[in-house]
């Protein structure tokens, strides 16, 4: 068994396509991912097969070709742009006599470098441990079965079993810590709902310009750079709208094609900001030739986390790279803002975005009158919790006459879980709150 080097960034990249000839854009993104992790790509091997080899994934002939490149360039590791099984990874390491990393491990490594907050570090560690738990192998001489002394003899426990037990304990420990963090985030979300401040979440493919747009709107100074996964930790800032109102803008982690399921699961609490948002701004690189594919990948991840039903506006960014593109706002058939074309780098079109946000939240209010009896105290409490009650007048029978105004999404959600509300609700013109 070879000894893995403790460090080293000289890498041979391997991309295998199971769906025809490898696409140049996919190869370029893979190379950028490797560079983002700090690797120095020495060679790129692109191949194709109809079916992956069960033992070596790329087949024995191609594996020998990669081994020769490792020897020629004195490479420290081989990175695959595919997901390898633990056995395939071990078999390839034996042939190459160097470390082998698959796409999941590569993205996990990038996230580990980018995490800055306590929560982000915990989430990355959780994803890494879950990934590692499937790849524990007998790689050192101290893994033979432990033996007890006098009075302690027995079957004992292999070092491999010990490692698995310790990993399981650490995963449970991190899970409990993240549950506490998630509880704190939920308290913050409840406070924002009580204060009637809507949340807008930025989503999009990595390197689409989310952090640059976030900085343009909030002057927050969030780290933004032309590289994949430049920022990882979510940041929330207040943005004032044109009508004097305000929203909380959240900058979230960027998505990428074939985002590892370990990351989606580990970052569930962070991505909950997206699920609970009142509006999503889907930032799209308007200059990218792979724009349609990137939009589809983002839609796929939004579906995984249950955020497809959240209203959203598409933001076509980087129009400064196209001489013919102009800043504009496109509406749907109902006159609601649907797309905004802008440049976060130059600021062109930012006023249009603020106008679109103002129009969206101004028209998103549902107003009505609700007659509640003394037996409807629970429904009244839920309306208070939503911050929906504008005025309340007690009636003689011990009930209440309420004037209610809340966002349409909260109204539909409340109607779904409280069917009695539908029979007690009378639509009315939009109510202007006294505080406004």
C-alpha cells in the first residue's frame, strides 16, 4: 500500500463523458474548479464510454494512459470530473500510486477553503465526514485487531470499526450544533416576519455575479471575485426600496452542475433562507453561452430544497459584456416584473431592479376582513403571529372583527393549513397600515 503524500497540488485531470463527446464548456468548468481548489493542472484527459467500467470507471487501457502521465509529470494527485465509488477510487489509487479525488471531493475541498463563519465550517465538515465515512479503508499497519490484556481478552475492535464509530459520533455532534444554529436562524426569520420586513434571496449559478450585485445594492463589501464559489457563507443586509419600504437581501452560495448531494443536505439550514424567502432573484450570466443549461441546474437544486414555488424575478447580469444589450425591465401578462437586464459591475439597470422590487411588494399584499367567534382564538393568534392584523374590534358575542393585510404567499399558506379562514375572509381594497 502506497503512502499518501500529505500535500501537493500538481494534478492530472480526467473527464469521462457517458453521453457523447465531452463538451468544451464542461471541460473548462472542470479546469476552473480544479484551479479554484488550488490545484495546478498539468494535463487533461478527456474520454468517452457508453458505460462506466465497474472496477476502474475509465477502463484499464485509459487508466494505464493516465498512470504514464502521472509518472511523466510527477503528479501528486488525479482529479476526476465524475463521481467515483469507494472501490473505484481505491483501485485507481493502486494503479496511479497517488491520491485520487472525484468531483464530489473536489467541490468539498473548495467549500472547506471558502467557509469563514462558524456555521459554514460546521456544514462543510459535516459534508466531508459523510463523504469520508464511505471511504474508510485499511491503509495503515496499525489497523490489525486490537488485543486486550489479562482479563480483557475478547473479540476487540478493528481500527476501521473504531474510526467509523468516531466518525458517527462526530457527525451526530455536528448535527446537534447545526440544529441549534438553525433554531437561531428561525428566530431571526420570525422577528423579520413580525416586523413586516420581506426577505429577498439571491440565487444562481456560481460566478453569475450574485455577490457583486449584493455589494452594489447594499455596499456590504462582501468578497467577490471572478472565480467559482468565491463566497460561501450567507450574508443578510437591509435594502431600502423606492417607496420608503425595505427588504432584507440574502446572498447565498452559488450552485454548479452536479452539485453533490452531501452539500445540499449539509447546507439545508443555510438554504432554508432561500426556501423561506418572500422572493428569489435568480441571477443569470447573460453573457454565458451555457446560460440555458445553468438555469436548468439552478432550477434542479431549487426543486431539491423545495423552493420552486417561491416567486422569483430573473436577473440577467453582465450586460456590459454585450454592446447591444441595454438595461430594461420586462413584465409578464399581468404587469408583474418578470426579468431585469442589468450590469452589477457598472451599476447600469440597478434603478430598474429597485423599481421592480417596489412594484412586486406593493402588489403582493392581500387585504380583507375576518369575522372570528370566541372559539376561533387559535386562528386569531396565528394572524397575530404573521403580523397580519391591521385593526381589531371586539364584538358583543365575545368574538373579533379584524382588518387583515398580509403577503399573498403567507395568505395562501395560511388558507392551506387553516381551511376555516377561507369561509371567514372577505376580500377588501388594499388596507394602508397606520404605521406607513
